[in-house]
C-alpha cells in the first residue's frame, strides 16, 4: 500500500473528530474497527477491508442484549468468509467459543480438564508471534487518532500510550469476578441449564458495566485497574514499523468513514 497516501489520510484525520475505534492484534497484523467498517493491515504490507454487521437499532437499545450484540459484532472480522482468519483458524475459534457452553452439561471433572486445555490452547493462539507488540501498536494507533496525533505518531515524534481503557483484556479481567459472583450467589434453584444461563448473563452484565465505567475516565481507571495492570503482560512496547502497520489499518477505516460522511480524501 502506498505509504504517502496513508500519510495524506492521517493528515486529514488529524483535522477532524475521529469515530470511535476498536481493534485486535494478530500474530502478523492489526485489525481496526469502527461502527461501520473494519480493516486488517498485515506486516507484509497486505490490507483487507470489510464492513461491520449492523444489528437492528431497536436491539442496540435494549439493556443486556446490546452488550451481547456488540460483543458478537467485534468478532465478525474473524469469522467472515473473506475476513482475517483462515478456515482452520475459524473452526478453532468456533470450537473455543462453543466448547465452554457445551461442557456445562458434562461431568465436572471432564469440564475442568477440557476447559483447561481449551483455555491454554486459546491463549497460545492469541499470544503467538508478534501479537504482544502489535497489541501495543493497536492501542497506540487508536490513542493517536483520539488525540489527533496520527501524523506525529507515524513519524515517531509522538508515542501515545500502549495501554487502553477499552482493551478486551480489561473486559476479561472484569468478567472473571462477575462470573464467579454470579455462580456463587445464583438465587434460583440449580438446573442443568444454570451454568449456561449464568455464563450468558455474566457476559451481558459485564458489557453493561464496561460501557458504564468508560463514561468516566477517572472511574474507569479505578474499576479497570486490574485489566490495565494485566496489559503489562498482554502488550509490549511496539517498534515504529509495527505502529505504522496499525496506523495503516486506522487510515483505511477513517477514509471510508469520512466517505460515508460525504468528506474527501481517499486512499
């Protein structure tokens, strides 16, 4: 991809209010998403683009349901046929997501063993290759967009934080106590479906809490402190070339968002 064109788009983006961005790091690239679009920039110079699924407006306004909808949408770049994950990867991820739900009906010892194996396999997949460095690059690129320092970050003049309040690590750290509390103090008689119900409700409640605390940066820094601390493990200080990979994905998303708003400046 033409780097000069990317820089031109970053220059335009520094002059406007950015849309809300999120993302995920992979072993050889970075995914950046907005409400409408996603882009995956690879360390090999490749670029994939796509559109984010849009849930019905009414559903996006329903408490608890809206969190699950947003969580599902965040995974869509991985599961699309022309997305960033290959066929075997998609099958593995589907198994990793479905397995815990199916294991709630298995004997306790089997669920514990299979759950542990699945967890370790998923962590190994998530943290392979250059993922930790690109994870830091993803956070830095999004922070640069929010601070309108995209060009300075591209040139290495600015180095926004590699830690993010909206990182999925924070969500996972918040989910664990919520799920543990829900399982321990579930008020209804236990049935075969109770673990599944608790898991789904824990996800929905955690998403609501996560969105709530992000309304106040001061509150978020307190509530999400464990997740921010955990990011010292799940991120590494990125090199400039890794940050530029993430910024390329940011430029792609912002270009299409600006086109959606009727602006100019195409890559």
